[in-house]
C-alpha cells in the first residue's frame, strides 16, 4: 500500500472493532491491487482508532467525536482519500478472493459507467445471495427488491447488467463522479442515502452496474429480524424524504400522501397485532420528523 493507491477503500466503524479487524485481515490476505484503507471511527464509545492504529499501522484511521451517520462517516473518509477509485465497504463485510480488479475493469470498460457493485453473499448461511442487482423503486409506494435475495448461488446471476442503484454495503465509484454529483447526501443520516446518491448519478448521465465476477461476503443475517424503533424511524422518515427530493410532479405528492395514509395505517395495524407499540410510535415520530424537517432539498 505504498505510493499512490489505485483504490481508496473507505469503511465506517461504530462500536464494531471485531468486525473491522476481520475486514482488515481479509483485505491484507487477498487484495493485491494498490489500495489505501481509510477507517472512520464514527464516535464509538471507546476510541477504537487507538487499537487499529497500533495493530494496523498501514491504515488511515480518522476519529469523529460525533456520530455523523452512514453518509457523513463515508464522506469524512472520502475527503481524506487519494485513490482514483473509491470503494465504500461496510465494516461487517469480508473478502475471500482477489477480485476487486474486476470492478475496476468494469468501470474502465465504458466512460459512461460511474459506479459498480459486486455480487454480495451472506456470510451465513454460506453461499446464499444477498444482492445480485436491484429492481427500480415503484413510483408511489417506493418499494423494490434485491435480485436473488436468499437464493443459493448456482451461477444464475453471473452476467454483468446495468442496475438502478448500487448496494450501500459495497460500491466502487469513479472519483470524477463525486466531483460531478457531490458527496453522499448527509440529510438522511441512516438509510436511503445511497439510493438518493445513485439517483443523482443516473440523472447526471452515469450508468451503474452489477459485476458478479467480484464477490463480497456480508455478515448481516438473512434470518435475524431487523425490526427496531431506530430503523423504523429512519426508514419512515427517509422514505418520505426520498419521495420529496426525487419524485417529480404528481408522483411526489401521491407518494407522500400514500406513505402518510395507506402505509401508515397498514404498518400501525401490523405493529399492534405483533405487540410492538414502540414501532408504531417510531413510525409516527418518523412522519413528524419529516414534516418539521427544514431544507428538505
């Protein structure tokens, strides 16, 4: 990792020292392209940069005393980067081969391609796909799906195809794209920021691709439920925010109205049936936070 790096790998750490160390070890073991690794310690309770700098002196570790969220943490790392390409990796991912060069190859194959995501598999159960592309968001409900989710990888998604959005857990972007589009929008804090960012890339004229020759493993559990007040709050608020910022004309108002009526009633009833009034409260809090949020654009 001496000299000018070809790729700047940026990962955000928040009380995740064990995962971050395992990511670093996997990069050390497999990756041969010239790269620099920038770890942003996003206000962990303990300053985890101290440990990381001692045990991995080759990395750049930046400590933020304030939790900047997913987008803010990545932006802090991007500002410190030097590589021609930016690879944003979740700290709970690992690599098991030397295949990042395929992402670069894809980016260099066409001047119009601005970003690329690899195939992403669940670390457990091994071999199951988490991401092999995304379908577009529906105009009003803003729902989509991850192609191949939960399927065994039998080579059925081994063709590179254009996609509407990159995956936030692993995305490589040309530096010129950031110069043209700007940094990841920090207004979201958590969830939907990469969808907004990718939408801006597409509107600027860039193509986004899925590249299956590169695979990243993600420790996020396929089976563990993700229902929490924090997630419910930000998903509710940010879905409304995404609609307001990115939909045009009548579709913007129809989508916002749908989220505040049909989706609100449906989700609230579901939370009550499940005995989760905390999630219902988080839903209402998310809507209220969207309404009072200033400078939504």
